[in-house]
C-alpha cells in the first residue's frame, strides 16, 4: 500500500537539514556614532549587536579586526592603536550587511562626571552668550549621557545619545566645567578632544561606584539588600525598613510607625509643602516630618489591595502600612507593592516619614495619585482630609537612604550611566562631586580613593584623574569651628596627594556664598587644564598652586612651608595672610599674625602656647588671601606641627 503523500513530505522535511538563519546587518553601539572621538595611541575596543554566530569585520582607516557575534547577540572587537587624526569612517560588516559611523576622529577622550557643579551647563555661566556664539571648534566633540539608574549593571544605555561637534547649537546645554577644560587644553594640545558628560545633580559618590568597590568599603549588608531588590522587592523593602527602624530607635524612644503609637498628631492643614501650611515652625524647615493616615477597608478591598500609591514625596521617604515597612525612595512617584495578607478589614494605618534638605518638602501633589490600588486596577483614595502629622523633634540626623535610590543609593547610577561605557578608551576622568557627602567628610578620602581604583579597573590602570576640590559656599565664618565641607576638602586633598596619576583643581576662591552653583566655570576649566598638563602631558609647572609641605615650630613662631610655589607667596588686599588657625586638640584660634615670605608663612605663636595643628581656610566658606605669582590660591589643609 503506497504511503500517503502527506507522510512522505513529512519524512522528506525531517531528513532535510535546517536552513541557517540569514544574518541581519550588525550594529554599532551608540557610543560609536557619527562625530565620535576614539582614544589615540592604544588599542581601540569597539562593540555592538548582531545575529548570534555571525562573523564580522571591523575597519578603521585601513586597520581591521575580526570577531563573531556571541550567543547573547553582542559582539566586541579590538582595533590596533592609532595616532591622533581623522576624520575617518568606522565600519562593521558581515554577511547580512554593515553599519558605519562617519566623521570619526582619533584623539584624547575625557569622562566628565559628578554632581550638579559638573552638570551645570555653559548657558548658566559668566559671559555665556559670547562663549556659545563663538563655539566653532570642530576638534571638540561632545556627548551627554542622560540620567538613569538601576539596581543591576546595564550592558547598554537605555536612553538615546549621540556625539556632536562643538557649535553654538551643542555647547549651551553641555557641562561647563568639562567644555571650558577642553577649550583651554586645546590651546596648546592640538589633538581632537572627546568629552563624555555623565553626571547627576545631588548624587553622592557611593552611587557612582561598583558593588565590588563598595563591598571593600564595608557596605556588604546594604549591597545584599540591594541585590534582593532585583528579585524580591517586597522582601528587600521589609529588610531595609528594619534597618531604618533600628537607626531611629538609636536616637528616639517613640515608634511613630506603629499603629498603636500614642503620640500627638495634628491634622495636616492642606496637602501642600509644609512650608505653606502657615505653621511658623515649618515656614523654613528642613528636616523630618511624620505623616499618618487611618483608612477603613472592606474585607474585599483588603484582600484585593496590591499597591500603595503616594505620588511624590519631597525629597525622601520611609513608608509603613500597619507597622510593616513597605517602601523607601528618594525620587519619582512612590508605588509600593504590599506583602500578601498585610491589609485587613477595618482600620489600616499608613505612616510616611518625609525627609527634606532643600527648599520645599513633604507629601504633596495631585490627590488622585494617593490611593490604594486593587488587583483589578480599582483605587481606594487616601482621603486628603484624613492626614495628620508631627515633626520629628529632637532627631535632626540624616536618615539612611534606601540603597536603590537614584542619587543617594549605592552603585545605582554607575550601573546605568557608567557600566554601559564598558572599556571605552579614555585619557582621563574629571570628577567634581562632594557636596552631597559633606555630612561625612572624613570618610570621603577612602571613598574617592576607591572610586579612582574602581574606574581604573573599568577603563584601564593608566586612567588619570582630575579632581575639583569643593568651592566655597555659605556665610564666611567669624570664629574657628567644625566644618563638614572643610573635612571633605581635606579628604580630596589627601586622596589626590597619595595618587601619582591624579591632580587637584583648587576652587576655594571660585565659589559664591549665595549660590551652591557658582557661575565662574571658565577659571575652573583653566585650572583643570593646568592640572592635566602636569599629570597627563608632563608639563613641569605645578599642577594646582601652593601645597603644604611641612609645619614646624621655631621658637615663638610656627612655620608653614609650601611646595609647588610659582615665584613667591603673596597676600592679596593686606600685608598678612588670613585664614590660618592654631589648634590644640579641638580648641582653635585665628593666628594673630601670618607673614608670607618666599615659600613660607610664619605664624606668631609664643613659645609657651601649645599648638599641635595648623588649619588653613577651614570653613564651609572661608576668606583666604594667600596666592603665588601664577595667581593660584593656596588650598585648604590641616597639618600637624612636627
């Protein structure tokens, strides 16, 4: 009996080898787009996406490299080193087609990173219209990484980015410190310059570091919670809540998050920032305020409740439902998944601790965003008339922030704004950050040292660092005292001094007592370029002006000797140097006289006085007048008398 035709066709198809998938055209990662700059004089890594298994050839100016797309659809190749030059075409081709990037230059590439003073654009600086109008250097290329964060390292950027030549159309919104640095450096280093701006205002240094780097700094427990956030956010939020509660209980005796809390609560006048409530004590208040709402649910609502929606909280919150921590965040709308079985029929209690450090604060915004979201999408409004509050009282310390926060977390910005750079060739990194870490300035030296080691592991061991020391900000002091800003500046100084491939740009005279974002970024760019000439290009001129070398007693004087002085030291607007303090332990006083001569400053200190330490420019916003012949200021420091 003959086989059925259908069966015969089936057997024939089963015996025929599968036809290989036709490869699609490969792609270049967005970093390798038109107008890009590649790092000169070293192998050039290039990567992108393609069809798994496809063989590819990468070409640049006659140099080639071959690779195969991996099973994950990613490919990477390494082109031979290339001298400065261009423009060239970068091409990757395979059986399915090709991708190209045109007008590519080879030169020096700099990563400019940090918080808002690195983010501050050219258009907000002095003489901006003239600067922007004259921006016509095709040898400077700019690319800005858009803000993003994640609890896990990302392989690619999720937001669009593209290179552009410096022009009136591209410069205005670009990082001013970064642009002015390149503009100054190009005056005597005529090689193409690529600038990668990756920064986020208000960010701490920890959020720019890898988990490995942070683990070495003792953040292991928090990193464990962060890791759990990626797989079980409800459990991670609960663990973090217990940590937050332990912090509170170390400072206070009450437990405001408890449904049984017996403390006094006052009705919230209006769901606006607390500065607008008409309460005198809160008119200019920065700190913590507790919010509480009791909400009645039916049995069906309690069973169906899935998410607590609070809308925005300015600026950080820790939130509980029925005494169980359900969420903590520092940005965006708060949407917190609730543990199964947490809600109940009858009264349920929502408690929010809101912490604010700048301008207005609190739980406010559109009322429709504050609701209990049910499994079917239905919403139970959180009655705006039912909220009550109380001020945190004696607790004035900054609370711990959830490690998944954007600007105040751990590694989250690095995961989304640094990790996708992979090992892109860099000449160096400019780092302007620290304002958000002034509450723990003494710890910053270890963190900055760790960041530099971390990024060198990412981008290569020869990565140079140019660090901006924090500028002056706030009211000048009338007497010596403690200063978190001064502590952090000292940490910056010590971390850079201990690193042979790092330079410091002193900015203690470039700030604005009224504005944390000083507009004088041109001079900062010049000082960064000067540091680069010394650290990177071997210029023998001192990188950052006078630096303290030693402090010794000579009879009735304390002598401070400086290195890296161009010419001799000089004092501005007076015959005496101001800003020097003589300290014995924690007791400090201003030096009665301080005379500069050559490369030394002699401080009057009678032989019977006990002086163990000298401080200089030691305040958030000190007034100092000691410079050298190059017009560079002596930077802040603290040094023992030897």
